[in-house]
């Protein structure tokens, strides 16, 4: 069958997006809604109004759930009813936290918090949704990785370790589930203007050095990730499996 433009349509699909309140998660949630998905917004704070209003302007549909993904032990009890109510076709594991502190002083409770949100919750959600997708005949899982899935960074040992783990888990799940018609892939954003990068952007010297290293010559925006997310969530990517797609303005090519 020849390629058709509607391969990018997500009409009739249900998509969970974690960390959908701001930044990359918000942009992806709105983008998936724009191409027809019913979006299940998950955040840990009761202020999802901006994301909701953006989806409403597009005449899109959504439901909202407030779940603290750092409490990994409660994820099953809170996510299972959502999976039972909706046939989840797409899972976007976007929620993430960062802690900036030199390795020699890095507090272990902060290490654990970063690991719980950035990788333990990702596995728990992928496992729960993956089981449902197997029963339903297929699905798409998109993990948000990072340039620090490939590099070491400075003063972010827990974040770097967690994002290396995300890239590895993406491959591991893809290997097991590709034969079940579940495509598991990741997006590695470059330097994107979000809450997590606010400290870097506020450091004028550091921000300028970053921009000088990016061939595109600018910080990325959440909207720069939407095309990649729609592609990986849609039929257009049915033969893409275990891949980490870098969206970085050319950073990794330098």
C-alpha cells in the first residue's frame, strides 16, 4: 500500500501524556490533540488550565488526572483505572525532574527523587500500558530522553544516569514488544526553553556558550518537538522501533 497523508492522523486514538502542564509535555499534548487524539493529561499539580485551554481552542478533547509520579508505589493503583476506562493507544513518558549539584555533594534523597520520576515511573507506566497494548493488538510508547542520554553533563549526575537509563529501557522494551505491534521509541530534546533549563538560561555566559554550540543558533522551543512526537505516535512510524530521535538544532552533529 502506498503512503497516505492520513498516516499521521491520530483520530480515534487515546494518548496519555505525563508532565503535560508546561514545556515539552504541554506542547506534545496540544500537538497530539491537533491531529485528532483524545489526550489524557497527567500532572502532579492542580493547574492544568493553560494546556486545557489550548486544546479547547483546537476543538480537541482531553481528560485530566493529577498524579505524583515520584510516589512510584502508588502508580499502579492510580493508573490502572485510567487504562480500564480508556483503550490507551499512545503513552508519552515526558514527566521529569532535574537536580543540579556537584557529584561529591549530591544529596542521595535528591538522587532517589530524580530516579523515581525519570526512570522508575517510566518503567511502571510502560509496563502497565504495555500489557494493555499487547491485549489490544498494538500501540506506541514515546519516552523523552535527553542529550544527556549520550553525554555526561556537569553537576547533574542523577539526571544523566536516569536519561541514559531511559535510552536503554527504550531499546529493551522495543526488543520485547515490536513483535506485538508496539513501537517503543524515544525523543532526545536538545537545549529547550523549559522550567528545567531556566537556571542555564538565566546564566548569561553559559546560555551564550550553549547557543554558540548549536548550529541552529537558538534555544529550542516545546513546539520544535511536536513533529517528532506526532510521527512516532502515528502509523507513519510503524517500522521504527527502539530508536532515539535527537531534536537538538544540530548540537550532536558538532
